[in-house]
């Protein structure tokens, strides 16, 4: 539930990130005027197809974009300050400490030549002033809270000695080692078995309940969204197209893309009515005129092809960017 | 009329893309060494003692008759360079070809069969790789004496190990590929699989490795000859030109040393550039990790 | 880790054994060694007394056994040229070669790694080109020719450095550079590709996201991972460098094992030549063992094979 008396913990306004290549001749608009807010202790999902800009969004917030990518506009307000105006040294105090992130493939997120304990320890050492004698305890504590058995033995082991699921939990432990306020998780369960996925999600749920952590979950797996999150942000081709609480979204999606996405997903609904979305995502360097989605939209009309759709705040909690939102459909 | 689409002729494709400069140098050097007898060159082995130690033609005492000068025995440098190319190329190609045959066979067998055979071959490879090539060459020369044939054999004995290692790991990864597995299941004989499936697929690596090895072989032959254990005098060989010319350095007879060495460098450089190009041409996914 | 070390040690011993067999066989491949040792024109009785003296009349297997048991005790016979025990002579020349090889290694590693880092940064294309040509030149020019050119330039023309000798830094620099140039090319290439691979890896991304400063990202995580292939190459290069040292030492009259074996070959001092080859080869096997252990120390994935 959106709390509009409180101030948002993270407020993103008109964030735009472009990728420049071939000497600036090719510009990929990975993010185009993206705006949303995150409130304390919320569990938000960002969904969309591959390439829609979900990961770029997180890298832009944390300022860890690859070379060739630049934030060209907008604001990212966190704890009253604009993160985009900070230099790398200042951002280093925020990354890992205030805002933590888990990358997609946990199998390769850990440095193969250092022990687990060392990789957790260095984060704690850098961000806090906890003395080395106590860091060992802290590491054990962390590993236990992530349900890793025999933590003392594990801390001395190397990543390749652990199973995939365990590595995933270690990565989570590292991320939460300094008690960040926000955790961004970029498709953290994609490479795991389904049973392990479930375990991990429950673990995150519990930790979130105990600590009041704010979760930003990036995924294209709608089952996880339903299981874990309260609010959903739908992205397409670098833009946000719909924002809504989870239940409302699944019940009555307003944006044609959202509806198509739900229809093509295997996790929800009647399998006999499944249909993949026709067509392919657009080339972000050569976007169509008007609405980005119109080439694949079955509801499109003239306006959709010509003009950028308006942003409509439909109720306290629901927002959509579309010329023909599916408001009266059931 | 039916339009039949022909795939681009690989030979023409190569001709179009090969680095022109080095290729030209190679062609000139190789053909002139093969046809040296037909070129208007002085005798490379017998010199004119009255015309000894003449500098190249652009210097004061030089003449166009001996364009690059003469050595301590009055022999024309240019003709010795051209005839010397013969020896170097024969030795280099000979050694590389023999080494690649032995090495490929060993590598394929080793990778294919695994187990004891693999271990034994690998230990042999380890042993050979621990023996410094030049020193071994000197040992052999003390025993069997110098000579073109001898150093081809000696060099092959040491070079084959480079191939064996690389081909073995290629074979290992090929073994796991589907088409090989299917052949096993279909009951094809091991020899057949090695011949028809493994061998053609490692050929690219062999060719690439061989083209880079030629440069190394030329330098090694020059080193062995320079040290007196390679091609024996009075045959024209670059290594000999360098060892004979060495004494003249302090006296200022620079052309005795600069031209032979420079030719070696030019030849090897050309082979290296072509070899690098060949590597990329044959396998665009090749990664520069040795 | 212990198991790994023991396993490797065992393999090394086998390799040393094979090396000794190879060298021994090599020495018996040619004509009757008696001819080599004897003066030309010796008659049959001289030859047979030589055979007796040097144990050449015994069976091959027995000869090998004698050869090995003596070698293990450090007895390589006597030098026919110097008349002294070979082991002593070899020992005297060892230091000079060590100095040369280590210096050449330092030069080639420094140039190579720095050049590789520069290439990976890709800040200036002209610099990149220079590096490429420098590498190509090093790979293409025989090291003894480089040596002679350097002598021509620095000793004859500029009179800045001595042409030969041993003892000073100024004596060392030309030989070490001549020897090392060739290898800097390989190090450049491996540093470049290794760095690129490491810096683009997911785990480096993750370390950055953890908020650690760039120095730790590159200096701690990047370096350790990137170093692995470099060390492997350094090990493989050692044997080649020793081969190259023979010619370089000869040009500069550097009193190391290379010069020793060269003189040995010239003087047909068989024992010296054989001893140097055997000694160096065995040392190579042992050094490779040490490098393998070092490698496993740095990269824990290797320990579990």
C-alpha cells in the first residue's frame, strides 16, 4: 500500500541512460525518462522482457554502468541526496552499505581465488569499523542467518567447493552483511533449481520481515512476483509502462503489454489459453515513432503510431502510460 | 537459365585477404632461393680474396657489382643471403613438417585413448620440454656431428612436443562433442573415428601452429649454425655469416652482420604476421590464450 | 594441497628419470664414443683401452646405471679440456647464468606486463602500435643478432657500454635485454587478454557493487586472477630462455653455463656438454614443480584434480 504521507526512500525522476558506440554514432536508449518511487520496507518487482532496461536501471542507480553507457538525465534521490551528483568515492560509501545489489548469475559472482570468509570479511571491513576479532563472529552469524550449515568450515572454503544454491546464499549474505536499507536483486534465482528457488525466496521473505529491508526484485518470472512482492513496475523497451499493486495487476492489467505478458506466462492462468507475444522487442537504437509497443499491440490505432503515449494516474495506486489502456475490460 | 550460387572459392578468398606485404616478401624470398641458380648471382661459396670486405654499394668503397658488400673471404653477401635462404627454409620446413606429423599423431592418440597411454606420452612430453633445445642440439652435434640432415632430426625431436600438447587438448574436447559420441555409439572403429572425425578438425590448429613454428625454427637453426653445431661451413648459411662476421663488429664492418640478421628478421616477421592472420582467418573465435 | 604436492612430486621424479634416459640414449646414438674421445687416427688397441677406461665395454643397461648413480652423487666425470671435475666447473659457471636469466626475466616481465596493461586500457592508439611493433620485432630477431646490433650501437658507435665482461651492471644490461626482448611479446599478449577477461568478469562487477574502492578491485581481485596465466607462461618460457642464453652468453663472453657448453662443444669436451644438459634439464623439472605448487597456492581450483 502506498503511503503518501511519508517521503519515499528512493525517488527516481526522469532517469535516462544511453549507450554510445561507434564513436557516438549509434545511441541505444536503454532507459528513457523512467520515474518511480520506493517506500521503506516495500517489496517491489520490476518485470519485463530481456533488454527492456531492468538491469540498466539498477546499474544506473548505483553508478556501475559499463564503459560506453552514461546517465544523460534525471535524478535519483536517496536519503535526501541526488546519487547522480556523487563521485565514485562517495558512491562507494553507499554501494554495499546503504544500497546493496545481487547480480544475476551467482555461480560466477564470487571471486574464485579467495575464500568465502574473506569475501564477506572485506565488505564488512571496508564499510564498518567492526574490529577484526568480531568480524569472524559476524561472518558466522551471517552464514547462519542464511541457513548455511557448518559456517566455520564454509568460511574457509572457496567458491568452487560450494553448490549453486549455497553460492547464491553466500552472495545474499555478502549483500546484507552491512545492513543495507535497500536490496536490489537482479533475477537472483534464474539459474537455480525450482526447489532451491523456493527455499531462497522464503529465506528472503523471512529476512525482509525481520529487518524491514526494502526489496527491489528484478525478474521476468511472474510466479516469483506473485509469491514475494506487493507492487509491480512493468517495463518495456526502456520505459515504464505500468505501475500497480500485485493483485490488481494480475486481476486487471491496464497496459496491453502487461496483458500480453500475463497471457504468455506459464505460471499463471489457464494453460490452454497461452499465447506468446507476437513480434520481437524493438532495437533500442532505432525505436519506432509513437508508442514503443505499438508494432506488437493488438489494440493500436493511429495515435499510438504517431505520438508518445500520456502518463495516466488512474487511482492512488495505479499508473499507466498508454493511449488505450484496458480500463473497462474484464 | 538456372542461377547456381557458388560458394566463394577459398583460394581466391585467401588471396584477397592475406596481408600483402609479408606475403610478397615471402614469395620473393622463397622463389629466389629456389631459383637461385638461374639468377645472376656470384658464387656463394668461392670468393675473390682481392675483393674482400667491401662495403655495400652506397658507401665509399662499395661497388654495384657487390651490392651488399663482401665478407672476409671476398664472397658476395647478397648471393650468400639468397643461397642461405635455401638452407634455412629447407631446415625450417623439414623440421616443422616432421614435428607436426609426430606431434599430431602423439597428441591425437594421447587425447583419444587417455589412461596409461596418455600418461606415458605426457611424461615424455614433459621430459622433452624440460631439455633446452639449443643445449641438446649441441650435445647431439658433439656426438653425430653437424649437418643439415642432423639438425632437421634434432629440431623435430624437440618441436613435436609443442604440437602434442595442443592437439591433445583439442582432441580431448572434440571427444566430448556430439558427432564423435554418435560415431562411438554407432560402433565405428576407433581408428576410423580418429581418421575421419578427429584429424580433420584438428587440422586448423596444426596449420596455425605450424605457420608460427616456422619462424621459430628459422631462428633456432640460425642459432645452432651460429654456434657451430648446425649447418657446416662452407655452405652458405645465415648463422655462419653471423658467426664469421661477428669479429668484424668492433672494426666497423657492420654489413657482415646487419644484412644476414636483417634478412632473418624480415623472413621471420613475415611468417609471424601471416601466421597470426591465419589464426584469425581459420578460427574467428580463437582466443589469445596459449 | 598436500596430496597435490605429493602427486606432482611423484610425476616429477618420473620425468627426471625419463630425461636421464633420453640424454643417455642420445649420447649412445652416434658412432662408438671411443672415437670421439680418442685422437683421430688412433688404432684398435688405443680404442679398446679407452673403452675399458670409460666403461664403454659394459652393457648399455649397466652403463646407464653407472651413469645415473654417479650423476646422483654429483659426479659427472672429468673435463677433458680443463682436467678438473666437471661438477666443479659447472658450479662455477652457474651463478653467472642465474644472474643473466633472472635479469632477463625481470626485464621481459616488466616490459611485457606494463605493455599488456597499457594495451588493455586502450588509451592511445599510437602507443598501442608501438607496442605491437616492439613485440613483433622481439619475436622475429634472433637474440644474438640483437646482441650484436646493440654492441654495434652502444659499444662501437656510442662507446657507452662494454662489449663483454662480467661484474658490473653495465656489463649486464646489454646481455639481459638481448635475451629478454623476445619474451616480452608473450607477456604483453597474455597480460592483455588475461586482464581483459578478468576485468569484464562478473565477480569483478560484484566487488565494485560491494562498494570497494578501485584499488582493491584491481589491485587485489583483478591482479591475483590475472596473474595466473602469466605465471604459467613464465614457467614455460624458462627452458626457452636458457636455450637462448647460450648464444647470448657466447656473444658477450658472459661466463655462464651457455658459454661453458659452447666451449665444451668447440673443444669436444664431451663430459662438460653432457653434464650441463643433464644438470639444466633436471633443474627445469624441479623448477616446474615449484611453479606448479605456486600456481596451486594462488588458484585453489587447481588443487583438486
